[in-house]
C-alpha cells in the first residue's frame, strides 16, 4: 500500500509526497517533529505537519538566506542565526572566510538533534569550531545582546506558535539594536502568492526602522507556490551596490553573482506589495 505525506499549504491546497518510511517522530515541548523519507525529495524535516526542508531542494533556501547578505557586508565577522535548527544556514555561513563566530539560537534543541542524526548533509557544520549553539527563544536572545552582530539571519518557521513574534515590528527594532552600526538582517518572509498582506506589513515595519529595505526572491519547490520572499533590512550596505565581479567563488548550486543581482528583480505583482 502506498503511503503519502500531505501538507495543507493553505486551507484549500495540498502538497502530497509519496513516503518510503518514517525515520523519526516525536512531540517536543514546542512542536510535532518528524523526519520522513520521500521518493521525490529524499529526507524531509517536518514540523507541525509543515515541510521545513528537504535534502533535494534545501540548497536554494539556505544559499539565498545567507550569501546575499554575506556578500553585501564589507567584512562579516559575527553572525547570528535565529531558528534554522536543521543547520543549513550555518553550513553556508561558515563558507565565508571572514566569519569568526556564528551564534545559532534555536528554540527547540530536538530539531538540532534530529537534524544531526538524520540530515547530516544539511547539519554538517553544526559542530564547526566557529559555531556556538544557544538553545533559547530568539526573541529573548536579541533583546539581551545589543550591538553584537554584523549580520542576523532569521530562519524561522511560519508566523504561528513560537515564531509569531519573529515577524513583529518590536522584534525588528530589537534586531536593529542587536546589529553593529553597519549591520544587516535577512528574514524568510513567506510566499508572495499566499502571504501578500504579511509581506506588505513586514516591508512597512522594516522600512520604518532601517535606512534600507530590500525584498528578494528564490524558488523553492516544496514551499507554498514555489516562489519565496526574503526581506533584508540594512543600516548601511546596499546589496544592489555590490560589484558582482568581486564576489568570491564558492561552491553553491543556486546562488551565484548573476543571481545576486537578478533576485532583486521583482515581477509587478510582487512589486505592488511594496507600494
Ligand atoms: N526553512 C524553514 C521554513 O521556512 O519552513 C525554516 C526551517 S527551521 C527548521 C525553523 C526553526 O525555527 C525551527 O526549528 C523552529 O524550532 C525555530 N523557531 C521557531 N520559533 C523560534 C524562536 N522564537 N526562536 C528561535 N527559534 C525558533
């Protein structure tokens, strides 16, 4: 008998993947966690029945949420990742030689442990000597660490449960205060097809706090609609001013100098969200 995993990506739309086996399932203090092996996308991390990452398409999200900012900042040394318990963002960040320390603040230690065990190709840098893991609420962490970071990456779940506050104006103000004077942040900000009003509100909030706000896009097959947004707030550097001929070569599968520029080209229906 065929076994299928189903995620209701909206109330009226389902993504369904054929499952080979369930590798892990547990109820943590924060969420239901599962790692399943699918035919199409390989191993998949699922939280509260929502796909977080898969071995097949994770590279798009993890490269885009990190390299755009790390190649925009003049010398990123200290980076904070909030969420991202699978370790994919951390793996990309430590590819940058200027980075001296990555603080990884994930609220749910069980996500880190399951990723280490079942998703080694994604979590492989979590034991890197530059990485300091803090199991705590990212909202609390930024409130207590002012002017500490060059870059902050908000690699969160959807804006419900413990991640809800990671999409609030008050949190963006705390992020501003946690960044050094030339710092910047990038957050995953959901689907332009299904979360337009959220994206519009985030853009307004971030623009009211940071001198520069930029929205950019990536294509992630397992996320609702495929097309995904990332929002950057920056105190000084503009990703569009980067001389892309000077971006250092590194092993990536989606991000490259041309994509650094093209990801800021917004189709009109996305652009109107920023008006
Ligand atoms: N790429 C994914 C997506 O958009 O579906 C996100 C992946 S990552 C696994 C998201 C992580 O954020 C989860 O492990 C969750 O536990 C963590 N998280 C949620 N709220 C948090 C908070 N307030 N502080 C720190 N981590 C949080």
